[in-house]
DNA sequence: ATCATTTGACCCCG
DNA sequence: CGGGGTCAAATGAT
C-alpha cells in the first residue's frame, strides 16, 4: 500500500511541477506553444494515472464533496479528465496526442451542441487490453476550442512509465509535426459542418495555442444548454488541494 | 491486403 | 421515450 502511495506522491509531484511550468509558460511567455501543448498533454496523462492510482486506494479518492455529497461508494470506476484545448486556427491544428494511438469508433451529435462528438479508443484495445477512451468535441460557440475528455487508464506499452523511483516523461511523445500533413485537418477528426467560420487572418499576433486545465469552476456554459457533467472533477480539485496541503 | 474512418443501427441508462 | 455511448458493416486510404 505504501508503494502505491509513494508512486502516487511521485506522480502528483511531477504533475504539480508540470502544472507550475505550464502556468508559468502560458502566463509569462507565449513564445512556446508546442512546449505548452506538450506539457499539457503530459499533464493530462499524469492526471489520469494519478487519479486512477488514487482511485485504487480508498484513501485519496473516497471523499465527500464540499456540499456533503457522498458518492465514493461503488460509483468509482473510470477517471474522467476534462481538458479544454484551444487552437488558434483550424488550419494549423496541432496534433493532440498524449503519446498513444487513438482509433475513432463513433461520432454522434449532441443535443444542444452545434458540433458532433467524436469517440476514440486506444488502438490496442483488442491487442493489449487498453481500456482508455477519449472524447473530442468542439465548443458550441467556439470552433477552435476543443473539449477533450479522457476516460479510463492506459494499459498498453508506451503509454505510461510507472517506475516508482524514477520519474520521467514518456519520450515516445512525438510532438511538433506528426499526423501526416494534409492541409486543414482536425486534431482527431472532428470536422465542423457547414460553418461559415473561416475569417482567419490575424496580423502578427498568433496567440498560437494554449491549454487550460479546467479545475472545476473555470468554464461556464454560455447560452445555456451546455451539459456540465463533471462529477469527478470536484474530487480532482480536492485531491489537488490535499496534495498541495500535504506537500 | 490491411487498417483506419465513416455512418447508421442498436443498446443502455436516466 | 429520448439522449448518449458503443458496435458493426461498409467504405476509403495506405
């Protein structure tokens, strides 16, 4: 049990470090979009692992909400990590990849949403039993804002390097310019329907791309109708707080 | 030929 | 009953 705790601590430590770095980069210098994105991806992966690890032990995950909502029982299953990724232009869409291959297995239109939601699974699900899934959807009122939701944990090789003593980021992460190079290609295949949104011609202030971890109260659904279904994020936030307090 | 994406149908849960 | 998620067959790309 202590081993798990130690691993968790390591993960969270690295996570915190990355978060700090990311924040510093985004807040201070916007001249490193790729690095920021990479960091964001790594952060997401780490969060995934951390949450899963925490979920195993009924010490960090089992907690009541601030409102006293006890839902730790047997509801704990797959960790959901919601990540919002904003891209500058849909033509310069970078590869959203946390280090693993995704295979699209479905796409459905969501009520109230203008854009369909895409469902992805790990390519090695039948090969290595990787139960990781991912959902990508564009924001209703923002075609350049991608809402990515990671569900589950990776079991396939190359996804995570759980050492326990040595904390290192997965090198197989090929960032920068992968995924072929067909002009105008969505990160994961989320295409936008007939949307007359193509006025991209910013002078010389390409905000590039920047990631943002949605803690819990960072994004309010505009226009009303956006289903904000995030139960675990509260626990995640609390986890963060506890960790910060603990360390 | 093999593999990934596409697209509609099916199923499950609220 | 409906929305959301997954499956599975067909189709396209490599």
